C-alpha cells in the first residue's frame, strides 16, 4: 500500500484539548505563534470537566468571560473548559478534532513534528511543527475501574519516548513526562508538556499556570530555532507501522488484549507476553471510524505506560528494600 498523508504546518502543535492543552495553545498564540491543536475527541470532551475542587478566583479566566470559579462548585471544571474553548476559538486557533496523534518525531535531538490519524476518514496527517506541547492526559484506561475518559490511553507517554524524552514517577499519581516546572520543557529541545501528561500533579489553577508557561516557552523556542528536517523515509516507516493491523490475518483482537492488559495491571505479571501478542493486533474493514484499528493503535501507548509503571514500581520497591537493609 502506498504511503500517503496530508500535510499541515504550524509553529506550535499542542496535543490535547483539555484545560492544559487549551491554555498552552492560548499562551503560544498570545506570543504570535501559529498554533494547531490536535485532540482525539471533540472539544469539550476532556477530563477537565470532572474537576470539582473549588479554586481561588482566576481574574484572567473571568476576564475572558468565565463565571466566578469560586461559585461554580462541582461545575468548576466545565466552566473552565468552556471559557478556554471560547478564548481559543476567538483567537482563531486551528483545531483538529478527532485527530489522534500516533507518532512524535525528533531529528538531531530536536522535535520535528508528528503524525496522526483522523478518525472520520482514517486519513493520516503529518504536522510540521517548530515546537510541540504534550497535553494528552494520563493512562487511566490501564485500570478496569476508573472514572476518567476512555481516551486516556497514555499517548503522551509513548509520544514522549518516541522523541527521546524521559518519564518520571510513573508508579505514582504524580507520574508523567519529566519537565522543568519553570518552562514545561522536557529533556528534548522544542518539546514541552503540561497537565496530567507532565510529571507532578497540581490543582487546576496550578495546571493553568504551568500550561501557560509551557505554551509561552514553546512559542519562544519555535520563533528562535530553525525548523528541524525529517526524511520522507521515516514518515513512510511510521505509516507502514500504523497500517500494519489491516494486513494481519488471523491476528489478535485488540479488545481481548485490552482486557488482559487491565488484568495484568492488577496482577503485575504477564506483560512480556502481551507485548508479543500486540505485534499481531488485527483490524478489518475500512479505515474510517474503525474502532478496532484505533484501539490497536492506542494499545501501543497503553503498553508503554504499563511497562513504565511496572518498572518504576519495581525500582521503587528495590530502593526501599535497600534502605531497610
């Protein structure tokens, strides 16, 4: 099958459209950057709506039209997200809804863009970007019982490792992509992270502050550095990997593998076998709105998150044993 993809270009690509992603996008746009936001679902379908903590007043959000957050109670997350969406749209920020980013590229140690799948028609979209902000949430779907959105499949963690960034404290609630809290920068130049994707969990207003910093610094990086180049061959290899499930005859069911992975997280055993099975994940039918194919792609991220979580837990336990000795 010939490799074809659509091309999109921006200064800053933000992956994720929850509170962190939208705040980072608004900040980058405020620095004059051309910003694109790619999100797996629709605007408004983000874990932010589950936020129920009552924060202090946020004059910036209220200046953009938010009702006083301190009076919102259980609807504080929803009000925050509504306000950020309105602000992003009013700024003309380009939003690619239902576009799941599957690969993040780096070239000569710098971020060089991303490759995504558009759910509606199965089209592949390559984003050329001078800087990237990872704000794609956590990996709650690893667990059988979690109230977070089903889209929380650890994409940010797999994408960060694609580019050569580091993860931290993955066995704790504070786990995520390692960042400099002053800038949101990862260990890869041009790559930033914010929100649940970034290591160190914070209250909602702290998330917004750190996301703003990430967006501002991403825009500054994109403005001051030449665009990293990427060979066509690397994109073609990534496309071939993404389409592999369609050529897999008598392969593994993504749905069965997900259930077994969730069991594995409970029992903390059998991950190596699941990784082998994942090489044979299969999908049939057209690429448009194909849930089996999309889950097969998400399982790559979930397996990365699972391995990182288990590895961190083992290391922490070994460290504790050493201290006790």
